C-alpha cells in the first residue's frame, strides 16, 4: 500500500489556533446557529478551496436556526467507491470546543490538505465532511445521510469518524467494527471490521496499544451505520474516568476524566495532548491512504490471476506441508463466522480465490487450517528485464483469541532471490476476516522466471485460523 506521509502536528495545532481565535471573537463558542460556527465553516472552506477541492455547503434548519455541513470532494477516483472522512465542527455554547471537536476537525482538514500537497491519486474517491449541530443530536450528519438518494448511499464504502482525538488525559480507542469486544451494540455494517483493523494496524506499527470502543450512537457515525454504511474511527475519551488499568496501558492520571474540560469553557488550547493529537492525525492519514488505495501504476500487465479459471497452482509443492485440514485450494469460499467474528469471506472479486478450506462445514471450526503449514505455488512466471515491476493482491488472515504469533499468512515471489510481498502474523485476539489490498515492488527480480508462493500456518496450539488471497497482478511500468 502506498504509504501515507507524516502529517505535521504543528499544522493541526495552527488550525486549532484559528478555531480558538474565531470562538474568542464570537462570544466564546462555535455553536450551532451562532456566528462562530459559520466563521469556522468559512475558514475550513477557504483552505480546501485553495487546495483544489470541490466544496459544497449544505444548509439545514434545527431549533429555528440555520445549520451548515461542509462537504469537500477530491477530484478523481472511482465515483462508485467513496471513502468518506468526517468530524463535527460545532462546539457547545459553553466554550470554544477545541478538543471537542476542534481536534477532529483540524486533523481531518490537515489530512485533506496533505492529499493535495502530495498529489495522492487514490483508486477510490475521497470525500471529507465537517458536520453541524452534532452537539444537538447529530443533526447535520442525520440531514446529510437522510437527504442522500439510496444509490448514493451505496457508493460510500467506508465512513471514518473522528470526534475528540487530543484529549488531555488520553486513551487510544478504536471503534469496535467487528464486535470482537462483545459489549453493547453489535458489529457495524460489513466493511467496518476492515476499518477497525486498518486503524489498529497503524497504532501497532508505532507500538501504541489500543482498546475497542462501542458504537454507542454518540457521534456522527450513527446515521451512517443506520443506513448500512461501514464505519469506524478513533476516540481519545470524554467525560469518563480513566482507570488504573488504562493508566498502565497509556500513562496519565487514574480517576481523572479523559477530558476534564468536556463541554466547558476551559476546552481551549491547553486542553489538548499534542502527542495524542499527533498520533491520531497520522492514524487518520494512514487509514485514508490504505482504504482509498493508490491507483494502479500505468503500464503493462505482466500477469493477472483472479482464480476464476485454473492456472496451474500446485498444492504442497515441496511435499513438506504439515497441515492436516483446511489446506489451501482454489475454490469458492463459503462465508463463515464464530461468535459474530467473520472468519471466512466470499472472494474479493468474482467467485473464486485461494483459500484455506473453502467449504463452510457445520461449525466455524470445520475446514479451518489445522495442524501446521499449508502451501500453494503458482506456475512459472517470466518477468520482463526492464521497468518497475509491482505485485498487487488482496488478502486476509482471520483468527480467534486462541491464535498466537506462531500463526501466519505469507506471500513470497521466489526466483534466484526472494521478495516477501506480505507477512501477516497472528495474535491472541479476535481478528475478523477483511479483504485488504497491498502492493510490493518486485523489480529486484527483473528478467527472472519466478513463482508466487503462498503459505499459511496454524503453528501454535490448536486454533481457528483462516486465510485467503485473491486478485494477484504484476504490472510493469
């Protein structure tokens, strides 16, 4: 996946300075129906217009006052596959709302500006939104979703929500898209698990543990979930008290609120933790880049396999596999789940994929990978001797809490040397199946005849492990 740039936290803080200046000049707040709110909309709109976004101000009426949503579309990308990122821009009447939700608004603004600065050309269409009147019952986002024709709703493949991402006594919470926590509301619409995993992957990469937070309906993801749109996001905590166990994870003060100035006049610049703001902003950038996907490089397709026909893949090519069941095969995967956690999905495209034990069986643990390693290998592929060669594919590794770091899914391209294109390892957590795409430069193998080798392992104690690969492509550019 094309890496997101580092998003400078100083730029995000500069937007917060502007929000505070606006509030100070307009009665101390940026609330619905107050002049500070419209001034906030105009500030954000001005920055986006200058960066090349197509912006729309959508008005609605609530409590006898006009409210506004600001919608910004980045030109290009598949209009039938939209990745949308949103945050509410309004404060309460009590204060300037710098953490709630200046932080989310400023963070997604700076990510949007980074898209423009870097010339990111995503495969999917990017849309950003700043909502009005969230503090009065999600009024702006409700209006937007309700007004969308059904055909437009189905085009939104992911909605990312960021409401309070710089709390002064922060936690690192990710919305529980797959209901692996089993608390409160059930899972989000299909696709929500992928959003959760993408955000978790970023925090894992920087060594910050996360915990789930329930879809409790308190922020603007609510109307999207109700309309069947996949959703997710991060949250650093509001008026709840941080526990001693959470302090052990993240530091901070036990017994104190995550945000002691929640909905108060003291929610100003001193009410923001810069480290939490920086980490969450980079997580937003990571998710936008990963979920929108880089458009495939222009060039010549050297090899493509969607597995709809047999192309000579060989199971257990070296004769050393140890798996006793659920071995890799080209097949039509049957969707399976356990306790609300999806463990096997239909093919990413078409009907066929490479999958560990395609048949569902009577129980979730039937036909999963058991007993060790399973390998499947492509027929020989001759690579051109010139140009940049890129391998792209879709894949997932799914498991339950009885998995371990000994379990894995790996994809390698093997010639006279080897390039590892994917290496996913297990852990003792529920990990729902969610197709994710990845791209790898394999130019080091130019001019060679290679094979693609896919292997997965249930290598620890007996555990429920499933894996799949689809849409393998090599492009020369």
